[in-house]
């Protein structure tokens, strides 16, 4: 039979293991902004990556202007913002996606 001390130790070890594993989960969130116009024929995307709470060597590259340029879009009708957090926030990928003509 196990003692209370052994049970408490096992509970602490399991809690630490569960916490460590849960921090490796990838979380994604986003938002969309649209107009009453059709979605458009083109799509452009711009991404930035943040490592350990500081921008990558490229700096912030996920703005509307860059996304529109990447897709050859002159008239934006819809916008999506996507944030993806990996390893408990140590790596964050921010994406701006635009649609239009």
C-alpha cells in the first residue's frame, strides 16, 4: 500500500509533467474584417515571426500594405488576422491575409 507521501509526490510529478506538455501546444486565434462587396479574385499574405518576445531579423512584416503588395491587390475587400502561438508563446507567428482585386 502506498503512503500519503508517495501519493503526494506522484501527484506533484504528474502536475509538473502535464504543465510542461501543455506549454508545447500550438494555439491559433484570428479575426476577420469584411465589407459588403464580393470577396475578390486575389489573395495576398504577409507574415512576421516573433522569437522569445522579440521580432525576427526582418522586423514586423505582417501589415496590410505588404499583404496587398504580395497579392497584387489595389482594392481590399476582406482582411484576416491570424496569430499562432507555439511552445507557450516562445514563438509567435502573425499573419495578415487580404482579399480583393
